[in-house]
C-alpha cells in the first residue's frame, strides 16, 4: 500500500527541507502520495500547494499581528484539507507556531492521525517547555542537529537525527565562479561580498538600509568592492529596489531567473565574504566555505521578549554546532554598520581571521552529516520507519 502524506512548510528553508524529503520518499517508496503546502522547491518535486507558502512566511510578535486573520483562515483551510485527505501521517516542517496548531486541529477530528515534525524546536535556546507542549500533538521528530534527540525523547517523542540537507547540496566549481565574475565584469582580484538581508519582508525592510551603510564603509577601504545579492523569488523586486542604493555596483541574483540555483551557487563560490541575516543561510555559506558576518534585528517588542527568554549567547548555527564563536554576530541594538563593517574588513584583510572561521565552517559541515547518506534520504527513511 502506498503511503499518503500531507506535508506543510511555511518558509523557504522549510521548503528546501520538504523538497529533499519528497525526493527521498520517492526514492524509497516510488508510489508515495503527497499533498499539502510548500514553495517552489517542493512544487518542483511534484507537490501542488494548497495555497501560496508565502502567506505563512512571517515571524515576530509585531509582524504577525496585522496578518493574524489571514493566518487563521489558512489554518482552517489546511485542517479541512487534512481531514478530507485522511493521510497516513501529517508531516509539518519547521514554522512551529502554525505547524503545531495544525497538528492540534487535525488531531481533534482524527485522534489516531500520526504526526511528524521536521526540525526540532530550539528548546536548548529558549522556551524549554515547548517540547512538552509539542509532545501533546506530535509523535515523531526529525532533528537537524546532532545534539537535539535527547531533548525530544525526554519530552516523550521519538526522534532521529537526520542531518541537514545543506551538506548534500551541490557546490559550484572554481571555473564556474570565475565564469560568474567574468560574466558580470568583476575583476579576478576585486573583493566580493555577498549581501543577504533575509527571506522575509520584515527582515529585508529592517536590515536593508543598515546593510547598505555597512557595505559603504567597507567600500571606503576597498574602492573596487563588488556586491552580490541573492534574492528569494517573492522578495526579489523589493531586494533589487533596495540594492540600487547600495555601493559596489550590486548584482542581484533573482531566484525567479535562476530556478536551478546555478547562478546563486556560482555567486557563493565567487565571494570572499558575506554579510547575512541570521538563519539557515549561515549553513549555506558554511557549506560553500564563505566566511561571514551575521547581522539581525527585529521589532523592539519582539527583541525584548526574545532577549528575556534566550538561554544561549549566540544564534548562529555554525557557532552552536561547533561550540565556538567563530562567526561574529551583531544582534538587536548591536546591529550597526560600524561594527559590522569592521568585522567584514577583518575577514577580507586578515588571513588568520579567515583561517579560524574556515576551520569552524568545515567542522560544522562534518557534524551535520557531510560525507554520509543524503539527509533527505535519511529523513524519508525515518518517516517510513515510523509509519511501519
């Protein structure tokens, strides 16, 4: 009998996880049926999204409030769809606030429904009670980080470490990077910085001007600076408009014109350093070997709440996985152009600083599963084993 699964992802990083999972499921169970909500990557694997995933891509207390009515409508719509499909399991991917509400709604109409959540909540970072609350509606967890299963199992769920799909993603070759530089008129010896202000509208709006000022300070020390700006599809126009005011003759890599990601991979390989918003992109940069500086800010109310609840002193995944502070980060009030520019210049000008971070990036990839079975396949194997 072919397994039937309802999958839900709420943001680009979850969309990539979902796509890798679907590919793994099809490799192990070719007749698997999938339905649900996802973005371009999951749709490329055959999912027909119930509604646009971008409707769920919102984060932070102040940012959620004006979109709360739409989120409630989408929650009801997804719950009705799960009830109609009667899948063997509901697989929610990240976006815990929406995902766990959906799991709870689905369980109300069908208490025996098996529920799987992909990406363990960061209870080691803040709100440790979330694991116990999650266990009321989730049976099994797929963890991206090797130290997470004990936290989930202690709360009463089963959990497998499946690795992070970023370790299996293809990387550009030096020749592809050189061709990218040449194609955009970038001299072989010109310093190149990636600027990644986020995958959510609120992030881009909050960080865009500060990233631009940071790059202006870097350009003062490196007049030949060039800037590359990868942009997710639903924010590409917004990012391009911001980048027009930045220094370094920015090249925007629009995901809509780069469906396979080849240009983005080449841009990563061509870069000497990166200035990025906090999030999964730090692991993408680590996989490509790009040293980075992390900057992040949020609405004052959200920042105040997060700061009070935080149990860790770094949010950058490379730092957490390697138990180092190799990647400099500037969060909340510290997210200012001057300090971020100083950290970027250190990476561009100091070989020792680059080497220290490069070692941490390599160690992070090893601990996340590089060299082993593809994480998407491991995740699929875990899902099917749980169903059996």
